[in-house]
């Protein structure tokens, strides 16, 4: 598929439309059904929706190789960072530790290993949890000492999608980076 039309449309759209209108407009130019479903699902997602991430990860396998390579890193990092944020909230506000944490997490790991996730989940306090986050691959993306970790997360994810769009200009990454920017 030629993504020149989509990339041109993204540049021309600016910030005039809402996310839903933008996704609908972009989908008019996407001929592949699996790609349209991926874009539509992203535009319609609720923040931190558990099933959204599982379904998008499955949809990723139905995309062509180029789009899969472009979007796997950004989606995987988004899942990992959301899991880190949920573990932080569970420890700080609800005092949930250990194996009880796993029921609230998306069961997908990208760069967080199983043992790293276990260490975070079994940390006895938010302070020990932050020590584990400091040695994770996402240490520079989220700083829990600063206010509003949700905004930091959104900004880090937006950077990941923008990097994917620059690295893979002829893929869906450009359209998804644009839609993610509109959601902020």
C-alpha cells in the first residue's frame, strides 16, 4: 500500500478535527481492512482499557511485516508503561502487593522481563517499587517524583509513536502518531 496519500492527509489535517473525525477521514484512504480496524480501535480507545491492549496486540499480527515492525515497539512500550503505572497506583493508593497485582495488569510483556515484573509486583513499598523502576528500560520515561505521571506517560508514548513515524514513514505509524497527539 502506498502511504503517501495518508501522510499527506495527516500533514494537511492539522488540529482542526477531533480524533474520531480524523480517524474516519484517514480510514477512507486505507484500503486494507486489518489496518482500518487497527486505526479505528486506537481512535476509540478509553485510556488504560485492559481489553484494548490485548486486542491491539492480536491485531498487530494481522498487519503486514512493515507495519508490524513499525508499531510493535510503540504499542509494546505503551503496554509496559501502563503496567508500571498501574503497579505504582496499586502500591501507593491501595496497598496491594505480590501476586494480587497481576490481576490488574495487561498480560503482555514487551521490554519488561517476567522477573523484572515480579520484582516490581513484590516490592513491599512504593519506595522499593521506584527503585525497581529506576533499573528498568523505562526509567527515563516516567519520573514518579514529578507530579502527574499520567501526563508523563502520555508524552513518552507520543514520543515513541513519533519516533516510529520518523523511522518508518511509509507505514501506519504516521497516522497513529497524529491520532495519539490529538488525544492528548
